[in-house]
C-alpha cells in the first residue's frame, strides 16, 4: 500500500507548467493528497480514468521540465 501521489511527485507536479493543463490533477492534489493507491475506487470516474491512463505521462513530462 502506497500513496497514489507521493510527496516527492506532488512537489514536482506543483512546480511544473504541465499541471495547469490537468485541472483534475490540481483538484486531486489539493483535496486528497494522502489517498492510498488501494483507495482509487473511491474517486469519481474522471479522476480514476486520469490516474489509470494519463497520470504517468504527466508525471514524466513534469520531470522532463526540470531536466
């Protein structure tokens, strides 16, 4: 069991430009930053789809912004 968005990833994302393109991620980070990955089923459908399909790509892009 781990955080869905780790503190390290949250800081990286909040300091990136790409996050502005994903309001669903901004909302998630501000409202439920400590949600466990096993609790994904508790989220609304849009947020679940985001984490299943897009989150890793956004995190990768945010990381590239800092390289």
